[in-house]
C-alpha cells in the first residue's frame, strides 16, 4: 500500500479516512486478508483511496475493455470490475499463481470473475499476443502496477492497444521520493525516472503525474 500524500497520524489524515473514499466490504476483507497472509508484500497492494480513484476513472471514461499489468491479490482488478458495466472485460496479467488464487476467490465471490480474463505469464508476451490479434485500438483503460524495470516496455506495448482517448494509469512513479535523487540507481528507480521524463515529453499522450500515494501518472492517448 502506497504512502499517503498527507502525513499519517494527524487530524487531517483521520478526517480524510472518514470522507475521502467508500470501500465496499468485500474490498476491505480482501485488503485485510492480504495484509495478514502476505505481510512482506502487502505494500504492493493499492490503498482504498486509490481503489476509489480507479473506480471513478472507469466511470468517467465509460471503460468497457481494460488491461491490468500486475494483479497481486486482485484488489485493483476487483475495484475496476465493480465499476464496469455487466459487459465489461479486463485482461489481467501476472506471473504468480499463489497470489492470484486469492484474487480469483474474491472475484468469484463478488460475481465479477466472468469479467476478468487472468493471463498467467510474462505480461510483455501477453500484450504482444493481443497486438497480433484484435487488440490494437480496442482498450479503454489500462492500469500498470508491476515490476518497475519493465514499466517502459509495458507503456510502449499498452499504448497501441488503447483506443484514441483511452487512459493509462501508472502507479508508484515516485518510488518513495527516490526519483528526485539523480545519484540513486536502485533497481527500478532509474528506469522510472527515465520513464517519467519520457512521458513528460511524449506528444502521443496528454499526461499528468499526481503526487498521490507513491505517485500516479495518468496518460490519455491523443486522437
């Protein structure tokens, strides 16, 4: 779970927890189970506020076809699926069968499992396969929250799959603030720093990096 932009353990933080989002009960249970069972990895899960934000983005864009790169235990995919209409479909990519088994259990309980096509295997291979078929220009929304050194590859593979006006959301683009230190070359930091600069200059999209959680970039594909 990413850090809040507002300092925790303050009156404002407590206030925001009460009014900033509405977390469905099934998402709360999934979040709590993930924290209990996957303590070392629980920070990879998006926050309830981010889940609310994804649901709002899906509603605003009217997304009916979505991509997700990085599933973990399924909180973000469940958030998106709950906001989609009945005919909505998500192609979700991950490499970990254990973590996604938890995801599938909750998707089924929520009645959205039929909306989610889980692909186990390298996401780059899945995205290339979609591009060979009928995927080019067919997707409305994409959420990228996976291994950071591959973010640039995911961005480039997802962009052609989006329709004009489609939206990409990329999580963790501030890397805990480490991207601001040019001397920091930790795994994933240099790659994300370079991608941030690339998207900032990329005329194919209209983009905004939000200081939200650990940083989230929204990039809308220009017509």
